C-alpha cells in the first residue's frame, strides 16, 4: 500500500446561524489553523446577515498563544507575558476589527490558558459579555528542557497578564453573568440544546 504524506488541518472551529440571526461560533482549541478558521466562520456569518454573536470557548484547553483571534478587539494589547525579572513581551491587536454586533462569550471551569487570554481581553476592553462560570486559572508560560537520559524537565518561565494587568493564575476569569450547570445538566445539553442554560442566557442577553 502506497501512502502519500500530506498536511492535515484539524477542524477547531464550528459555527452556525441560530434563530433571530444570532451567530454561534464554537472554538475547541487554539491551534495554528484556528485564526483562519475563525475568520472564515465570522465572514460567513456576517454575509448571512448576523445581528448578534455567541462565541463558545467552554472546555477549550487553550493552545498556541499567538493564534488567539484579535478580529474582535480594538487596537491595543491582547496579553502581556512577563518573566521573573519583569521583562514583558506584548501580543497586540491591529484594530482591524470585523465585529459590529453585540457579543456574548461562554466560559466555564475548563476554559484554560489561551482561552482565558481571549476571555480576559474581551472583558477588559468591554466588547462583549462573559457568561458561565469562572475559568480554570492557568496563567503561566512553561517550557521543556530535554535531559541527557532521554527524560525532560518542565518548568515555568513567565506569567500571562490581561490587557489591564490582571494576574489570572489560580484565580481565573470571572464571568459578567454567572450561570452554573451541573455535570448532569451539561451532559443533557450535549444532545438537547434547549437544556443548555448558559447558551440560553447568552442569547437572552443579546436580545435585550
């Protein structure tokens, strides 16, 4: 059997138009392909006449820092990364925002790392309303040092800070509107969207 090697782009973004022209974009993780996939989803919903938007980053474990989408933010800092000496590296938005409609963002305790950077920027700039529960609280940058015996040493080299300078490590990002869901409710919501209390609240806020 001859096998041809090729690049496979994992689908990290799902989207659809819901009732009342409310767009829905779910981001499963922040990978190298996420930025382009998110942009395509946003463009498609705008072309369909989207009047409001829900972005779902619940259970998103994060991923690659510089793929965090900035199409929703004004010009400025998305996140700063500081080492123990206080030396900072900033990731910024270029102000080329495409969003002109009301926005809500769904978060929960499994939204971590890059997801929290995204949520923190949305909150600090006031461009959307966070709905759900407090995020995981992973605000550190880590690296791996290979050792001569084939093992490796993983250690922390820096911390993330939101645009307003908030340290989120072991604290997380608090939602603007808290809506709790039990494990049983969450499981039911996977097959019955009407049971998703957090999504229902996000839509309710957009309709006001």
